[in-house]
C-alpha cells in the first residue's frame, strides 16, 4: 500500500512539473531587459519583425511612432505610443492614434469605459487628397498629470504647416485640437516636431525643409508663444545628407537625438537612421549611422527607415523605428519595429 501511494505521489509531482513548464511564456519582460551581445556585423543580423499594431482603419501599417515610458503605470499602462496609420502610403489615413502596452511588445488601443479610444478622425478635411495629419509626438506633463499629443497638419493648397495639440488626463476624454505653431509658407517648414517639457518650459526641435534642412530649436513658456528659432546644422558621415524626421530625449548623457536623413536630390523614403547627442540643446556631435534598411527581398523594411523614437530603461536603449518596404505605390508596406541594446552602437532587433 505504501509503495502504491509513493507511485501516485510521484506521478502527481511529474504532472505538475509538466503543466508548470508548459505555461512559461516564450517572451517575457525580462527578455527585453537583458543586454545582448552583437557581432561586428550586427547591422546585417538584426531580426526584422514588424510589431502588430492595428489602427481604427483595420490596417497594421503604423508610422511616425513616439513612445513614452512611465516608471509606474499611467492610467493602467507603462508605455504609451502615438502614431499615424499609413496603409499603402495613403495620406488620407494619416490621423493620430494612441495605443498602449505593458511589455513594450504587444500594443492595443487604450480601452476606457468599455470601448477602444482612437483620435480619429480629428478634423474632416475639405480636400483630403491635399491635406493630412502626420508626425505624431507625445509629451507628459507630470506637474498637471496630463498627456499631450502633437502632430503636424499639412495643407498643400496653402503650403502652410501647423503643429496641433490635444490633451488628456485619463486617456479617454481629449480636449479639442488647438494650434501650437504655424509655419511661414515660404520660409519655415516645421517638420517632425520633437518636444520636451522641463524646468517650466517647452523645448521644440523641428526640421526646416524649405531652407536647406537645418534643425530649428525654439522654446516657450506656455506652449503657444515661441522664441525665434535658432539653427542647428547637423553633421553627417556625408556632406550630401539632409535631415528629415527626428526625436529628442533628455538623459544623463544630455540631449540625445535620433534622426533619419536622405541623400540630397534622392527620395525621402530611402533613408538610414542616425544618432547624435549634446550636453545642451544646440551643440550636437557628428551623427553616426545606427540602423539601415534590411535589404532582404520582400521584407517589410527593406527600402528605408523613417521617423523613429526611443527611450532608455534599465540600462538599455529601446528604439521603435518606422520601416518602409517594396514594392512602391499603393501596395507598399509600412510598419513599426523594435531594436534594443545597451547602447545605440549595440542594438538587436526583437523578433516577435
């Protein structure tokens, strides 16, 4: 009888071990927090999975990401992303969306009051073929517990760009859209706003695509009245490169920037991703290349890198980058991928 009971107990223990092992997830938060070792040919060995981000239009072609990370969940989530859908390069569907995550990998629309919340549509356009909303950005105001969503509203009829803003304290109810900054139709193109709020002031970097593509820097106390812009001419590995979309964060190293750049006279959709930093808001070091298109046939990001965003957490850099793939035209593919590592020179693509 004793031997029989021991046999039954042993079977139960083994069964429990099998069940427990089978329940272990394939990917955990810890997987992304471990530094990774990359070979010298790292840029050729990045995994190239596109994150599964579904817009209110039903597509999975997110673009122009900006991600904020919170030490503690804000309204239930640690990671908030603003982006614009861009299915088949259709600018009529470029409208700011917001999604959330608690593991950096799996994203979904923020759900409040039992339903998904999307910032779409924002403002019905008179002529959607010549007007669109792009270049999303997020700022969190800790002093007033408010999340601010920015974007660039383009009107190709008037040739005027506007930076717009909506805000929320709960992720559900958003204020009406307000104009933050208006460009000069002939002089100042305000491309890809990167905005920080610190020490009671807003700090904004944009690219002036109408005047040889310098980065412009402005400050404001209220977020609506801005100082006269100062010019920052970034230095690249080649003198032929021109700045396009960027993001800026403030870390222990100072102001760190991600920026994509194109060869003068070539297409904006065939770019690499570059990195630079500065101890202040103006004097940035020479840019270095940190990410290139995959170059793999039929890959979703084999054509170019576009607007990208990043943050530093637990000693690792997390870079969410826009990728563009062939073929060209309405069937072209866009999306957002994730690369991470202990430094911008040592990043590894996350394979979903």
